């Protein structure tokens, strides 16, 4: 019964889409091919969703189905909306005309051809965008640079650069190793002093990273080191495990990945980064999210940290900063997060405008935010998940330069 309502909705959407096609062509073969292809796609998508197996988790196959569903039905839903609005207007117009000339034969006014053409033209926009996102956009890596000024940054750290990546989601990659190698080379070209990864190295299984170990091991070793934390997907909670033993073993294997690619995994702990006689504190917590578990322990991670220390915090989910970190009595100068991916969909004109539906869920969802001198930077993500592409919100490599505020004489 649960699947019946969505199926009825799909059939209504398909009916309206066929009506649009029918108004622009009378060729019986073209209409027949459209019907056969549409029916085959609908049955395949419905069957795939109904038979999704949490015991297997998300695979490249499920990513393909999600992408296919979006690229098929978002355009058709737009066609439906345009033609449905036209039907309402036709009904109102017909009612008015029936009172005027009482001509029953003309009560149902023929569908307007140009409205169908407009509907199909509108539908072409998301179709082409989603297709671009699945073929090119998902690997269209962008380097985004940010310069931040702090009054209390130790002098020796003035000009220190940090490269941040987040949300690798290696289980989503296809077999195009050249694209990932290109991104790794792009990270290395930044030659920053510190390299940080802020969680979600896999979708679920540690084995997802096996084909990519050597690639990510090629990331350079900067002066101040390579550090990482866990994200919500790294705990394997989106999967029906056969036993607690298997789940725990997978989690241990995921933690071991970080050492294999030469990152120091931080589990509610901190490290002092030194330059000359000065030091700053890098803090890494486990995942703390408003909706995805609260394993992060900020107090445990900073037991030996002084309030006056300059602190950089790695915390995967930006809701941690929104609800806790920005209000903490200890001043966390900069928090680095990821998690949102910018929903992998939106509109962004750098420096002028950015929008994504995810902003209605997360107040801090992409880029830099500040409150009372406390900053958070939310990385848009390296990889992709669920929808196998990116539209408008591109995969990101962040480079942040720390600067000491110069005092005016």
C-alpha cells in the first residue's frame, strides 16, 4: 500500500509528460518509442527502490539508480506542473465560456501547443544540468582560498597556510582514476603548511577505500603534518550488519585507513603545532551532529588546553559549531567542518550569491561564517553521495591563510 501512492503519482506525471510530447509530434513511431522507454525506466526505477537492500548498503549501482530517477522525473515533474496549471486555467476558461455561448461541444478547450513547448523547454534546464553534474560536475574540483585575520595569532604563524579537504566518500567513485589523481595533484600543488581532512572517508565499508589507498598515499607531507577526523558515515550506521563483531571490525578497519594514507586520526584529542618558540593547538573531535549522533567530546579533547591558546577545531558536522562551539567559554578561533556537501546542488556566484536547499536545514552550509570573532569554514566536499553528481556546488579544495592583524601605530 505504501508503494501504491507514489506509483499513482508517477503515472499521473507520466500521463502529463506524454500529453506534452503528443502536442508537438503526431508520429506514431516516435510516440510509441517514448511510451516504451518511459515505461521501462519507470519499472526499473520502482523495482530498484523497492528492492534496496540495507544489507548491501549504497553501491555505485544505487547511485546510478538515484541519478537516473532524478534526471528522469525532475524534468517530467516540471512539465506536469506547467500543464496542470494550464489545465486549471482551461477549466476556468471553459466554465466562463459555457455561460457566455452555452456551446457544450467547445467546453473542453484544446491544449495549447505553445504551452507544451514552454513546459518542455523548462524541463530541458534541469535535465541538462543534472546530466552535466553526473558526467563533468562531480569531478570539477575548485580551489577556494580564504584569508583570515586574528589579533592573537602567534607572530611565527603569520602567513601559515592550511589545506582542508572533506567528505571523500570513496565508495561513490567510479573507475576514472585519472580524475582522482588530478585532484590529489591539485592538493599537492597548494604546498600548504598543514593538511587536514574533516571526515567521511567512505560511505559505509572500509573496503571502499582499498582501490584508492595508493592514490591518497600520494598526498604530500607538509611541515606541520597531516591530520584527520571521523564523519558520520565512518561509523557504518547506515547498514544492517550481520553481527556487532562485524560492525566493530569494520569501524576498526576504517580507523586504520587513516594511518595507511599517512594521516594522524584524531579521536577527541589535540596536538600542539610548533613554529619557533610559539605554538597553536589543533583539536580533533569525533562526529557530533544535531541529527547524526554526538560522539564528539570537546572537553575530553581539550583537557590540557589553556583558554588563551590559539585553537583550530576539526569537527565534521557544522551543527556542532552552531549549537555548542560558538557559545563555548573557551574561545575556538577557527572550526573546520564539512558534511553538508552543499547538497551537491545549488546556485553559486563566488563573492556575490549562493543558494542551496540545504541552507534550510543547516545555518552554516558552505564557506565562511563568523560570530564574535569565532569562525567556521564549511568545506563543500571532495566526493559525492546519494546523487552521483554536482550541479552548481562544485567539489572543493580549501586553502586558508592565517594572518596576524597588524596594529595601527
